[in-house]
């Protein structure tokens, strides 16, 4: 149904296309269409709800030994992978959303949820106090902006080439530049940083929890 909807939208316009026409072109009944989609807009977008659940699950189960920005990069690559899986459909979808402002707003609203998921993950992993929350928001926004920029360039180019590799390279440059800021490595050190730190914890405590306890002890 997605392919039928995109072809009709491109041929005769989004507003001019009805659900009945989409169902007929797809060879299904009208009620079948509404079993899959609430409105015709839903017929052309990837399932962001399902993808978001996958992203959150990926971040929640990320090993504490994996740097936070690596986990964010992996999550962004998962998102772009949904577009790379079907380049022809992705290019058509981009062309339709480029023509229809309301669809662009729909897509922007959907992708903004990934930014919130990235920021929430960084808050959980790295602490949610100020000014760290601001840093996490900036980093999450940078990740999503980089993803969107690379994706759109790939779509404008006809969906050719390895978009995952392009995004990985772009994120590596952007996020690695922000990593010292996240880790406070650019903060002047004083003699207290050379002190020995001892943390007592229960056997079996998860590594991520130990890391949080160490961060809290450091103050």
C-alpha cells in the first residue's frame, strides 16, 4: 500500500488522492487500508513508533563499557538503516514530503522523538544535573541534525551509495569533537584529581550503577 500511495501522491498530488484510490491501486479493500493505517499520511512514513521502541531498547541495554556517544551513534545508524533498506521507496517519500509542508512537519515531529530519546539516555548514563543536561541536549541535537543532513543529501542524490557509512563518518567527526566536552576533559584539573577514590558496593551491582556511584563520589 505504501508503494501505491507514493505513486499516486507523486502523480496527482497528496490532497487530490483519496484513501479509496490508494486501496484500489494496492488491490485491497478500504477496510484493509484502515486496519494498517489511521490516515493516509501514515501510509507513506516508516513506522517511527516501532523504530523508537527499538532505539530505546538498544540504549537501555547498552553495555556500561560502551562509551555513551558510541551507543548514540549505533542508534542513529539503526534509524538511517530503515531508509537504506528500501532506497527507491525512501527517495519517493522524500519527494512527496518535499512537496507537502504538512508532511514535512509530520516527519520533523517524528524524528524529534529520537532526539529526546538520545538526551534521556545521556541523562541516565551521565547524570542529569545542570550543566550536563544542556550538554546532553546539544549532543542529542547534533546527532539528529547530522543524521538528517546526511540522509537528505543521500535522498537528493537518488539514494545511491552507502548512507550508513556516510553517516558513521559524519557522526564520528561531530561527536568525537564533543566527547571531551561531555567528559569534562577540557576542565582544568587540580590536585584533588590525583586523590585515591574508594567506592564500596554490593556484589553483583551492575557496572552502570557502579559508574554512577563513582561519578557521584567524585562530586
